[in-house]
C-alpha cells in the first residue's frame, strides 16, 4: 500500500479508481483488506480510498490518549492530502465511530454515511470488562492462539470462524502489534456516547448490520438507523461483525443501492 505522513503519523492507504470519492475505514484489530470486495466492485465508477488506522495494517501507531474526534480530524487531514474534499464516508465498527464524529465536526465534508456493524453508544460495561482483560493479557506477551480463538468469535460469525479460509484472519490477528494498536484500543474502550446527538447528523446514511454480530448486536444497528434523521437499514444474514468480508455480495449491493438513492 502507498504510504503518507501527517504531522508525524505515517499511514498506509489505498487509492483506486476515479470519480466521486468514497473513503472507507475499517474496525478495530482489522485492516483495510476488510473492504477488498467493495473496492473491487466500486472502483470502476468511484474513487475508493481506504486508510489503515494507527497501529493497524501498514500504519504506524500513535500515542495513547487519542479519541475519535481527534482521529476524525486526522482522517480529514489525510483526505486533504489526497485532494478529497466532501465525500461519502464508510466505516465498519471503529470506522463507524470515527465517521459519525466527523459528521458532527465537519458536516460539510460528508455527503453520505455508510455505517457497518457499528453503533452510537459507548462500550457496553459488561463487554468492556472482558475486553480490558484481553488487553491486559496481550500487551506484553502479545496475542496468543487462545485469544485469537476468542477474537474470531467476537469479530466474525461462528459459521465463518469454522471455515478453513478463516485462517487468513487468524494469522492477521495473531500478528497484531498490541502496543502499536494500544491507542486505538483505548479509544474504542473509552469512547463517548453520541446517540443523543444523532439528530445533528443531516447527511443521508445507510446502516448495514450482520444478523450474527455479537460485538455490537443488531438491535444497536436498528436503533442507529431509526434515530438518524435520514437513514435506511439493511440486515445481512449469515454474517457477524465483519459483514463486508463475510458476506460481500449483500453488503456491496446495499452500498450501491444507497449511492443510487442519494444520486452519488
């Protein structure tokens, strides 16, 4: 992937196709390959940009203490460097946390939102206790095989986790540089609740959610779509938290239908 630099942060990105810009941001402990199928399907009509988050994929880490408002500003800075002004922004999970805050901070930059397996609330306290334990045991020795087995069931559906091809993501999870990703892990754990501010987001949106998502239950996605001023909701059967990868065809169709709906 090409490399860029923004105020000392070295980031990796992809930039394919030409036409109206779409910027896609992946979730925690993932990377931009999460959107490989969508990039392939859209790059013939759109300019599709993906960006690896700090400490993920090919991007360097940043100091602990960053929040999603700061990260949204960083991503806007990357877009500036790439010559992208207003765009349609897509985000899976952590990427969704980011682009919702971008829509609150810089509404003029957002022509539409593609919100995938994400929510507007802060982290569930019951889940947070488990996640904090995962972080504690992985910061020093790193991600173990046992932890990968747990993460696979959080980040993917049971059906996908049992498939031989899931080894691709098992290897990626095993190779996570936890100290490098620590800042974004903490940002996810400590994020604020923006549900009460959804009425301020005037850009049209589509909310896409895997029916088998246990990291963020589908009810959170339904609530998000209901409480945004202009949003549609798409359920994705046989998919967990990583629906763009697990079920690329229905997710891509939902994205294309949304882009057609807003005339983009």
